C-alpha cells in the first residue's frame, strides 16, 4: 500500500526532532543550488564561476553547508544506534544490523547511479566521443560529488566506537578529534610531513559528526524553559563565534585559502583534504543553525510545512545524485539547439541563470521520478523519510560473524566510491588511474570494490533485522 507524505506527516510522533529533518533537506538543497550556480560551461569545457569571479568566494562561508549534513548525521546515528541496542538487549549483531539499515538507503541509489552512468560512459567512449572537451569534462565531473557519500560511509562505520568514546568523555572526545586535526595541519604546513594531510578526511569530518552526538545528549543546546532561553543559546552562540573567528584568523594569517570549496588550479584547498579552517567553518555553521532552532520549530509545527519536509526527505539523496546530470543536460540541449553559450559571469550569462535553474530543477524532478524507488527502503514506500521502528531482537547465533563481514563490506564501498569520485568515468577502456591517498586506482576497480562491498553489507545482517529510527 502506498503511503502519502500527508499520512507520514500526520503519523509523526511528537518526540521526533523535526528540525533535524529540515536541516538534512536544506543542506543538500543548498549544495545542489551551489553546484548549479558554480558550473561555468562554454564550448571549450566546464569551469568554476568562483574561480572566474574571486569576490564570490566569500559566499562559501555561508553556502558551503556540508558540515551541517554531517552534524545532522551524527545526531541521527546516535539515536538510531542506541535505539537498536535497547531493542536487541545488547550488542550481539547490532553493528551489522546498524550498518545494513543505514547503508541500504545510501548505497542502493548510489550504485544505480554509478551503473547507469557507467553504461552511458561506455557508450560514449565506444562511439569515439569520450575525449571531447565537454564530454570528457562531464565524465570526470559527474562522479565528483560522490566523495561526500564515501566520507559519510566512514562516519556510519565508526559510529559505535566513537559513541563509546563519547559516553565516557563527552566534549573531551570532540576536543581530541579537533586537536588531532590541528596537529595534522601543523605537521603538514610546519614540518612538511608527506601524506599526513589525508588523515584530516577522518579527523575534521568526524569532529563535526561528534557534535551531533553532543546534540543528541542535549549538551550542545541544553533543554530548558522560556526563562532560561538565554542560557540555552549561550553554547551555540559561543561555538558560532569561536568558529567564525578561528576561520577568519586562519585565512588571514595562515596558508589557508578564502574559499571553503575547492578551486581548480589552486595548490591548496580547504576541502580536499579538509583543513583546520574548514573545521572552524563547520563549528560556525553548527552554532548558527542551532541558534535558529526555536523559530524553525515553530515553522515546522505547521502541517503544510512539515508535509513538504517529509516529502523532500524521501527523495533528497536521489536528487543529490542526479542534479549534475540534469544541469549538464540543460547545457547539452543549448548546444544541440545551436543556442549561444554566453561568457560565464557576463551580463548575458547572469540573465540566463533563472531559466537554467528552472530547467535543471525540472529535469532533476524527472530523474527523481524515474529513480526514487531505489532510495526507498525495501519495506517502505518511496515517500518515507526513514524506516519505521519495529522492536525485533537480534539473536546471537544469527549475528555470529556478521559484524566483520559488514565492516569489510563498508570498507570496500568506502574505497570504491571515494576512488570513483577521483577517477571519474573517462578513460574506461584505457584504464586511466587516479591516486587515492597513495594508491593508484582505476574506475573499473573502484566500481568493482563498491559492488563487492555492497554485496558483503547485504549479506552481513541477521535474517531477523531491526528497523532503525530517524
């Protein structure tokens, strides 16, 4: 039976934190809009608007909102894992079930996207058109956003051990991760230690993720009645101020660039690998969104607004995966129709922006309609924002051996998806390579790792699984 967004919204329990759902949708929507605006396509290839108009790079201090998504992920992962532990009555098999439930809705739409684009890339290259300026750039570009999914997989996999550290040390666990990120940058820029910077793919993003654990415990924004509203806002305000000041000082007096997203041709990026400046940027964003929590909660109490958030949550990942495809299709249609592509950042280019955004949004909607079924969990309708909880215990015999298989599968998926984000889908026949940390990887090898990892994850959980909340 198909369940509508209205039904799901009306069935929402009073205890659900609706603001988290809004932040999840809003952060991905902001990333999508940013990508559409940054793409500077001409007949000679695809550039970056922020590189052409350097003054716009300051906008990334507001629009680079990936830290918010990882912060929300930490909150949801903490609640889900604890809920699963309570239902299972212990930890036997919990890790495998947690991984499978969390990864299923992430990996199914991702692997479908990868397979569809791989088939398209093979067809283009077999026809001898894979080395064109636009086609070659598109095949490289379309998989780049997958880095986010690879990092998110690592966060899911590391949730149980980091939750244990959080239970024992609280703010101390976050401080340790942030300190490790600072130490990495010190070794990188101060001592010139090679390859050490890649450790910050873990330390920076996991520190932001750890803030989600603190929110789940009420340590970030303590609960309180109206008279204590000022004290409730003290920690988020302090976090935002410290993060903003820290990022500003690092950029002004350190080696860090202004942009909080990567710029083509730059020797140093705040994103890849992440830097201490990006971590400070994440702190500023987390503090800022927490300050907006109370007015947002009042807005989300309106049934029509909440129905929109519920509906958007059910398709957010599919829209994220396919939004670049839609944008590239808009530009391809312009070229096919013989329409002039104006110089990026010119008056004519800006005049075309509204039409391009509307067309890209419409095409994304069509792609979502075609592929949204892969985002829905196997036992829930496509519009569901998350699987409904069902307390089913996990038996120890059924769980035996499942956790190592789940961990191995997640690791393979992580490496495969990160590798594919770096290699792109160009040069499939030639076996072109990219460097993943210090190891060469090809696109076919990355795809094989992702598919093999998905198989292990699917086979890892006991047959009687527990559905997770949030």
